[in-house]
C-alpha cells in the first residue's frame, strides 16, 4: 500500500516538475539549432503569445548589441552573434519575454 502511494506521489512530482519547466528551451548552440528551436517554441505557444515572443526575442537580441564594444574588432559580426547566442541559449519563451520586459523598463 505504502509502496503504491510512493509510486503515485513520485509520478505526480515528475509531472509537476515537467509542467513547471516552462516548455522548450532555446538552443542557440548553432544558427540551425537556434532556428529550429525558435520554430518549435513558436508552434508550442498559443497563437496570442507568438507575436509577444517574436517581439521579445528581437528586443533581447538588440539589447545585446553595444557598438562601442565592436569597434576595432576583426570580426564584429561574429562577436555580436556570440553575445546574442550566449544571452538567449537555454531560455524558455517565458524567460525571453521576462528579459525583454526588463530591457523595456530600464
């Protein structure tokens, strides 16, 4: 009896943790992986939140650009891309939207 209840409680805990994970995380390990994970996230979001995610992603990406850092660099585009990828890698749609809200409220 106790063993059965333990199994049920464990299963409920696993399901709760999965539900709280916030969904698919953005994989920015490469350009292709980033595009695929962005597409997956957009497909998983309700239609009403897709535009919000797209706008938030643009805000977060643009907030990473600091032209003063890029001066004199041999390959500024690559440096900028790396900084953007690092900022968004592993984030969920909710986290990206929260990051954009912080940028807007600066």
